[in-house]
C-alpha cells in the first residue's frame, strides 16, 4: 500500500447528489454549502424556487445525479416504490470515484449489489447507518465489504438531539391537549 492509498479526499468543490430533499436532505444541503459543494437533488416532486435558491440546489433526474455526483446521499422515505431503488444498475451509473451514503432505510439499497460494487471497485466507498436486517448478529456478509463504514444508526444519539426530540414530544402532547392540529402526527 502506497502513500496515495492513505490519503483522503476533500469535499470542497465536489458535487453532492441528494436523493430525497425533505427535511434531512435540506439539512445536508445546508451543511454542504459550508464546504463549497455543488448541490443537486432528485426528489419525487420538485421543490419551490425559494428552497432551491436557499440551498443553491439544482433539480435533476436520478440518472443524471448518479452519473455526475462525487458524493451521493440517500434520504428517501421507505415506501413500496423505494424498495431497492439503488442496486446494480444504479451503482454502475456512478463514477468509480463516487462515495455513496445511506442514512434512510436499509431496504432502499440492494445490499448484495452494494457489496459487489465495493468489491469490484465500481464505486470508491460507502457509508451506511442502516441495514435491511437490524439488529445485525455479526453473520452478515456486508460486514466484510471493502471501503464500507457502518455505524449503528447513532446519528441522532447526542444530548442535543435527545433534548430536541423530548421538547418536540412535549409540544405535540400540549397541542393535542389543547385541540390543535398536530405537527408530527403518527
């Protein structure tokens, strides 16, 4: 392994493709701007011009996003239509230097195709904090995939997030008690 194998890549000036530009996708776009990234997105529905301008985001087709992005962030909801929305065909559209990130749901990605794409160097790397079968028992073949980082869905495990979520739950209960429409109805 040479020196170049040990170097990381900068995100500055790179293109971030966001699949699913809801609340989480927009938060990612906000952070990407601070790093000087170009933001493009694919969503079920195009966002308003105001939101696109706020994040300097360009709405494009999924195919174009996959082909052009240096980093691809999957934040789509889990629906029957999004089951395995990213698989072999989509990985093959990505640049061999692309990095794929899934923070949505494990079922949106065909994991065997992800492992194959990483093993064959179809893409440069991936980071996921969700898998299709949780909790993992250690027997999953995905654990041996090269250039893959797996975290145990702990992105929201901070004191600040706990306090925010608790406050939101209390506000929802108070709104319900007072007969108001619920902001986060389940």
